[in-house]
């Protein structure tokens, strides 16, 4: 069954890591329902939230791969309700 999830990521070196981050997310475009990015130039970071609908394996796969990018901090919240 599928669940709704939100991935929150903080890119601490966005100039270097943005392209790799975007490429990974594009590989999961079937899951992505929405995305919002907030560049915080004064702090040198970018905050990105991604809303997904998918099975837990797909959600965890994307979260894990994003977390392997250097200087990217990732957290995921998953609904208990199956959709």
C-alpha cells in the first residue's frame, strides 16, 4: 500500500550539491506530488521539502540516496494512513 510522505532536506553546500540532488529527485518523479525550495542565501543553505505518495520501499530508497549526498541533511515523515 502507498503512503503520503514529506521529505525535508537542508543542503549545506547548495552550489555543489543541487545538481546531484535534483537528478536523484527526477529519478523518482512518479512519486513526487509537490516540491518547494527555499534558498537562504544569507545563511549559505537551501531548504527543500518534497511531498510524495508511494510505497515505503520507494520512499525509503529516495531518502537514503539523498542522505548519501555530502552536506545534505534529510528527514522524512510518513503518514500512518495507507492510501
